[in-house]
């Protein structure tokens, strides 16, 4: 028998998700964003790092006045299909490498890391940071975006960074949409992408996936073209696996791939309110209507190729010459 309290909660949720509940969802989102920004700043101060601001991040980058494209570099197997000319083109633009990207020879403008101890064997964060200790990466000195730790988790692995990196670490935060209905997702993300960037620059939109947060970062930084590379999702193979170009005996510790399903775990909603495709579809609309920007996918092999246009690699490389 359903209790009276359960019925009241269910009715309250229905009202919250209705059109009448829109202003309340906006209020709750704002409250969560303020609390998250305070928490990010407190965590950064506690552990001796900086909290993310767009100005501080830009100050770490070498000037690229002609750059109009932001590449988000995931580790999917489709990365192997890109050629040297493609990466020369990426190097002329802005780019961020996610988690294990330091295994790849291309050095992006910034790296993004997060510690998720309950995924894989629990050592992904420490391993990914250890891959930074490479001569060309140390020489380039790219800044590091790190998802702020939870309370009680100090991310002690950051104490072992190569020299010079500690001053270039930026903690940032995240919030998820408060709605749980897909029909509300597009309008809510449209509001959040603008409001967070304007009022809470250290807080990024999320649904349990780095790529979602980094799309939002690219939007608030003003890039009109955003390209997802190696974000395959429809398989769990990474670019360094079954690839003779990568001698994993040369890295301190081999990366682990403990995923059991046929598709990437961010395709599911077991531990997140919305899947990556759900969020990317909504972000595509927000990018076009709110920022005049366009999202692309880097490979036709990606699950997202059915929702995003394919980036014109050869045309872009020729235009950049």
C-alpha cells in the first residue's frame, strides 16, 4: 500500500516537472550552482590550487588568434583513423585531452582529469597523471582541469605532478539538470549553459561524463565550432589497444579497461540522470540557438554520428594551409 507521504512526493514531482514548475527548477538550479561554486573555491583553497576562471585558463595558453574550433579529445578507437595532417590541423586550433589522452603523442592545449575510484580498478586517476611525466608534455606545460574532489578526498596524487604543473591546476565543479524528464531537458540546458557561464564560471554542466562538461566549457569560451574526437560510445575499445604504435611497456603502468558491456558506460543511466547522447542532443540545440555555435563529431564510427554532422577534416586542413 502506497503511503500518503509517497503520494504527496509523487504529486510534488509531477508539479515540479510541469510547465508551471519551470521557475522553481530555475531557482533550484541556481541554488545548486551557488553551493557548488562555494565548494569548489573552498576545496581549491584547502588543497592549495586555483579554482577555474576563464581568464586564468586563457592566460596559460599561447596566443592563437585565428583559432575558431575547440577539439575535445577522447580515447576511443576511432582516434587511430586520424592522420598526421589531421593533428597538425588540431594543433592550429584549441584542444583538450581527457584522462588517458597523455598516452597519445599529440599534446593538446589543456588536459582534463577526474578521479572516479569506483570505476575500473580505482587507479585510473593516478595512472593518467603519471603519463604527464613525458618530456614534450612537461616542456609544453599545459594547464590541468581537475574535477574538484568530494569531501574527504584530497586527491593526494596531485602531489606527484611533474615540476611546474602544480601552479597550473584548476579545480572546477559541476551540476546536473534538476529535471528528470527528457521533454524538459533542451530548455533547461539552454538556460543552464548561459546562466552558469555568466554567473558561475567555475561550474560546468554535467551528467556524469567529461565530454558534456567540456562541451559546455567550449561554449562559454566562445568557440563557434566544437569537435568531439574519439568519443565513440558504441564500443569500449581505446586507441592504444590492439595497436602496435603504442608500446605500453614504456609507460609507468598500463591503463586498465574493465568495462564489461558492449557500449561505453556513459550510454546508460544507471548512475546518471541522462545518457551522453541525450545530453549532446540537447547541447547541440543550445549551442545553435544560444551561442551561434555548431557541434561536430570527428568520426562516422561514433554513436553520435547519427545526431551530429561529421567534421570536414580534409577541407579544414586545406583551409588552414
